[in-house]
């Protein structure tokens, strides 16, 4: 028979395809679990409510069928460590110290921007970029949440939202660098040094 024949999948290529589909299918469930975990603690002293060791958070993430080396594994372990919530809490405290309590919409905008920077930083941690360049890239990828934060800040305080973002940027970049370092430290599973992070 002349013409095109359909290429046959080998067992190894079929298995890789199935593994990719499984990882992709787990992603929405993992994201839902991460949001649920982050909703369990809201700030302040409650951040100490869930303090796990490296083997414990590794076991929890593996129980969700997430394997070391996967981006979602690092996201799972960092969610258990409350990295994003601590960064959000630090930023919130700094704003409240200078401007008083946050309005609900400003608080939501700040939380969204803190999560965006954390999430983009963790994603950037798997690239071979310099960590400072990766931190700035993560920050740049959050322009939508930054614009909302700028607008809500100006509305709530009457102060210049753009000046606020410029003033806050160095601290956010440092938080992004720390998130990148922590993600790189946990992505491949617990090791002796990991338990001290």
C-alpha cells in the first residue's frame, strides 16, 4: 500500500504521554488543595497553626500523588510552609503600620499580588535564570495584580499608588528571591539541609 502510514506509539512514548496527562490532570486538584490550605490560615499568630517538618510535608504531598521534581510538588511543600501567607503578612503589617487598617478590597488586592509573586517565583525557580533576574521576571508577570493593588491603595488611602508600588518593590523582589531559593531547596524532596529551612 502506497501512502502514509500512521506512526505507531512505542510503549515508552505512550507511557510518557500518559504520565504527562496524569500530571496535567492532577494540576487543578493540586491548585484547589493549595488554595484550601492557604485559606486555613489567615495571618497573625494563626500562621503557626500548621508547622510540619520536611519529612512530614514531603509525606503529605506524596500522599496527593505528587512526586519530587515536579513543579506542583514544590508548590505543595511551600503551601504547607505558608511561604506566601508569611510574605503577605509582612507586606500587610508594613502598610498597616504606615496607613492603618486595610479596607477589605485593598486587603484582597494585596493578597492576590502576594500570591501572584509567590506563584510566579516558584515557577521561575525551575528555570536556569539568575535568581535576581528570575525574581524580577516574577514581579513583572504580576502587572495585573500590581495595577489592582495600586488602584485599591490609592482609593483606600488617598496616597499615590504608583509611589507606593515603587517603595514596596525592593521588599517584594527580596521575597521573590527567597521563594525561589526555598522552591529550589524543596523541589527534589527532603534532604538533610532541607529540614532547617
